[in-house]
C-alpha cells in the first residue's frame, strides 16, 4: 500500500480558494459526478483550514472504511442525494479487483470527519508530505488546539511523529 502514496505531486490535492456559493456548488457536483469506480483503496488528502495544497494523504482499504461510512449514513436522515449517501453508495458498490486508489474529493461535506475518525480509530496509513514518510494512523496524534485570539473556538488537528501538521479542522465553539 505504501507505493500508492509514496510519490504524490504538489498538484494533487490542490484546494482552490473559496469562490461564490454557485461556483462551489458547481465544483461539488462535478467532483461527485466524476468519481471513478471505487476500488480496493480510497484516499483522502489532509489540509489546513484554508490551504492551497494538501499536507498529507490518508489511505485506507475500502473494506475497512465501510463500517464508518454505513454508520455515518445511517445517522443522517436526509435525501439520498446527501454526501453521506453518495459516499455510502460509492463505497458499498466497490470492486476490490480494482487495485488502484481512488481519491475522495474534498468537496464532500464532512470530509475531515472521516480523516479525524480514521486517525482516532487507527485505520489506514497517512503520508506526510513534509517529512516524506508514511505512518500508520496509530502513530499520529489527534489533538485539540484552542484559538487564543477567539475565545471559545478550537481546532482539531492531526500531526505526525515529526510534529508536522497533517490536518487542521475547525472544532467546537463554546459560547
């Protein structure tokens, strides 16, 4: 599995700046409609809050992520077109004969939820682009970081053993 993510390029996982809501919706629909068939592995890129390129790549066996996706889709009581149901159908209809790794677009809502949960449950591996090493998710840290300039705000972050940021996401607000 290491060779699936050992040589990512900077152009992979570029996260464009936020545009208008219409442009975001259009980009999201395009990303969902252009998903290839799910194979044996899926990957998610890890980003900082508003980055321009991926900091990391999380890779997990599609078989391992099925329980998480099914659980999350069952929690969401919404139309079949919501992101969790689209992702569920994508994963459930996987073909494990396809050895390639399918990258899940960040346009999916709650994208970082899956990355944080994978790391917390020690599922899969993560490639750090800074130190160019692949780690088991059991070797990375999931932390909560308070935002000192905005009382009540926090970020959840994942860091590698070398203390490089792999993902940072808005966390809980306390008012």
